C-alpha cells in the first residue's frame, strides 16, 4: 500500500534554516530549525549577507536531520514546498534553490509558499478541526497584519502596520535598552518582574478608526523616557523591567484592540494568532481573557509553530498541492510578496 503523501517543507526567509516533513493529515513527522541567532547577536540584528551564507552552510545538515528524524529518505517525498517570499532575497534564494534542485533530481512537484500564509496554516498542524471563517492576526519580526480568512486560501487584508512590525518594535526597544537580541523573548521574560502600569505609553493609531497599526512612535517614546531616567544599581534594574513591561502592555493593548475590532466587523467567532510575537506569554494571556469575555474562540499555535518553521510551510504547500497547484523550476524568490487584497473595514 502506498504510504500517505509526504511533503518536505523548506523555510529560509530570514535567519532560521528550517526543514520539516509532514504527511497529508498535516501530522508533523519532523521539524528541524537551525537558528542563526548566535551569529547575528554580535551585530544587534540580522545581517542579510551572513544569513544567506549560513543557510547555504547548514541546510544540507538540517535536511539530513529532518529525513532521519522522520524515518524516511528523499525518495519517499512526494512534494517539495518552499517559502518563496516575503523575506530577505539572498536568504530566500537558498531555500528556493534547494527545493528546485530536489524537485528536479527526484522528479517530484514543487510548490512555492507565501510565508505569511504559512504562519496562518501553522494552526492546522495542531488543530486540524479548525476551519474558516476566522480572523487571523500575524505578528512577527517583519509583519503585523490582520486578515479576514473567509475560506482556506482566501484572504482579505483588513489592516497592517504602517511602519515597524510588532516584533521589530520589540527588537529595537530591546536594543535601545541594551538588553540584547532578539528582543521579543528577552522583553517577554523581563516584563514578568516589571510594573506595566508605571509608564503610560500611547500607541500610534490605537484610538483611530482604522485596523492599521503603528509602532515606531512607541519606540521613540520609550527612548525618551529612558534617556531622561538614568539610574544606577537596583533602581536601574527595576526601571528596565518597568519600561519593558509598560512597552509590552502598550503593544498588546493595540494588538488586542484591533484584532477584536476586526472580529466585531467581520462577525466571525474565531481569532487565530500566529507569527513569532504570538509566542509572547502576556499576549496569549490577554487575548484569551478578551476572547472569554467576548465569547470568541482564540487559538494560538504552540511556541515552536509560532516562530519561523518549515512545518507551517509544508502545511500551506500541501493545501495548495491538493488544490492542484504545481510550480515550475522557473520560480524565483519574491522578497515583497504580499497576501490578500487590502479592503477598507466597514461596520
Ligand atoms: O515569525 P518570526 O520567527 O520571524 C519573522 O517572520 O519575522 O518572528 C520573529 C520575531 C522577532 O522580532 C522576535 O523578537 C519576536 O518574533 N518574538 C517575540 C517573542 N518570541 C519571538 N516577541 C515577543 N515575545 C516573544 N516571546
Ligand atoms: Zn515568520
């Protein structure tokens, strides 16, 4: 008997080299992520050229490990799915070249995947029962976007950031406070010991009737307070924790407000949150509380499927493959690839 269809996903849009294998039931057989954080930390952020070189170096090992862990060989793979964009051109190119080479050598189909759509599909890996319609909030280092998902594969862009992405704001604030890189997990952790009410930061557009976001002013506000208050010793430690917690509360307030406004406008009863920032413990807590209050189901992927991974790329590729999509060897990375038609919110 033929084994269930196997999809090998490849993700290299930013600084994680990822290969995963899933089957046609969206079950994850392996999900390998090789993080480059240690390489980029010294620079306080991602250096695109280094990211590409590192992908080239580690991808063969990551591929080998993914096959080994799934207990299969390349000959067992039926479909190759790869992130085509958005992301860093050189980094994307490494994944796309590997996928094309595998597809060509093994004579198996290739499917290019939109990274943001991949983040939405992450929810299917652990919640196969989930089906549209729902509102999706994707919050990562490169994106902050709100979608109405009327059916799988059909997205209306309701709002997006007009400047920095939420994760980018975390990373920039952490850098200016001298906390290190990447900022999200560090601020998440530090905030646990801070007073999030100490500083009242307003977030751009938070009270305006738009589902767009703006986080660059918030970063400036944190910088201003930090510059005014240079304290020593224990007071400095507590100031940093209070600043981190107050910043975090503000970001979350804005995300929660807009996401639930989108729920109200669409009338959908399910909210799916994804992307690296969705790993944030406080965001998960506040979203859940608000969902309980408003009788809206709120779903997050587990941490490993929030941050970049190839299982979500495999899941998205599988969906499009089953719908008949086949890409040729001519596909190229598309750094600015977008998802969904932008539509003005109404209601
Ligand atoms: O989805 P992702 O892995 O990569 C992109 O597609 O951008 O997201 C990475 C972003 C980074 O900005 C990182 O600081 C943020 O997600 N992040 C977090 C947390 N973990 C990762 N932000 C807030 N809280 C976290 N726990
Ligand atoms: Zn991502």
